C-alpha cells in the first residue's frame, strides 16, 4: 500500500534581492509513490530540492502546484492528521536544552506528544540502550559529543512510534561507530515494523545502497531516475572495464580481433595487462581458449563493478558536493 504520494508537485520561491531576485524553482513536477515497509532514498546535489520535498511532506511548506499525500492525507488540507502520523530527524541539528540531561530532554519531548509518563520513561530507557547511550542518560546534553547528540535526536524521532519517519541526512558528520548504530537501528526498525515507512536523504552513496529499497535521484528540482539500487547500476554496467592479466601471450593483437576495444600494456612483472569492455560476458570463454592455445597463462580476470556514485555522476554530471 502507498504511504507517501506526490502528484505533479512543484514549489517556487521568490529569490532574495541580494541573490538577484526572480523566481527559484525548487521542485518541478515531482510524482513519486512510496510504499509501506519501504526505506526510500532521495539523492541529489546541494540545492537539488531534497529538503524542500521533505518540508512539504512534513507540512512545513505548502506546494505551489500539485498534490502531496502522507498516510493517505492531503498535506495541505489535512496537515494536523499528517502531523499525528510522522516524525522527522535532521543531521547536524541541535535540539533540546543543554542544561537538561539526556533523559530529561527526551522525557520533555515525550510530553509534547502526550505520551503517558510511565510509558515514555520505559520507551526512552529501551531506546537509550539500543543506541548505546544509556550510560549517558544523566549527562547534560551540552557535554555530549556530536554523535551522542545525534543519537539522542534519533531517539526523539522514533520514540513516538511514527507511521512514517523522515530522516534528512541523519549520519551527517558522524564517526563510523555512531553511523553504524543509526543504520543498524533503521534496518531493524523497518524489519520489525513492516507497516512503517522511512524516507531518507543522504550524501553517502554507500549508506543509500546499504539501506534503501528504492532510490530517487533529484537534480534541479526534477526526479531524473527512480529505481532499486541494483537496477540503477545497470544503467552503467556496460561502461565498466574488464581487466585481464596474462603471461606468454605471443600475439596480443588477437585479443583485439576478438574484443575490438581491447588495449594492453606490460606491467611491472612483465605480464600483459588487458583492459576491455565486454557487452557480452560469454566472450570470456573464447578469450581463455585463445590464451591457452598460445601456451599462455591467465593470472586473473576482474571486472570493476559500477557504484551508485558512478550512476549519479552519469545522470547528474557531477558529484554530490
């Protein structure tokens, strides 16, 4: 079932005078559907429209054109009902009061959501343990590291048991350990609650590939691709070379006769290193037979697999930064 849906969604802003004035098109005709039980990723360079999309879906901005539905409700007309179903966590945000302890801050937020005090405290302690923050529960927030503060923010987002959670670069600037804890929690949370939904934006391609069931790539306010990570990588599969290292090849030009784009050079060990792109990988068997006929020896054959970053650069023309 659909959890989030946008139909020809657009959003324009009036630019500030210092930026030259005029109209800025932040989103252009965005139509997507996100299913329950899905971790849906949104990738795009800075200024592509990712944050604008999340703000509309979280009822913080109104669309200029088109419609957006969250948990079946129109974000413009039924925004209060939407707010009851969602929560949001942004990377790098500072939330809470520095003079209060971690536990006091989280309890305070729970009361804003009208969670019964006893249930809130039990849930907070459980989440503190899951995020490896329990030993810091009585520490003042101002004394925490960036990673610890972000784990507290994640707890704040999940302790309301939202139907849909929006995570805007949740691991931004965090160390490996804190990032891993957050990723593991997201994966486990959606596994245990298949009726829930996660919409994730991130600048880390490996994170998107690890977590997301499907990914939308946005550039200049438009969705230019929307697929599973594996299907996105298929867009550039034929553009990545095979490398074959072999010795005793007396006639390397025969490899080029078989694979027209093959090039080669001698490596430091005196073997020939061939580079080639194979649209039909079954030709590898013919290559092996050819080398064996020449009394040569194949040291290894490898293929560089495409990454999401390769796909992104091909579609957008630049990296995320």
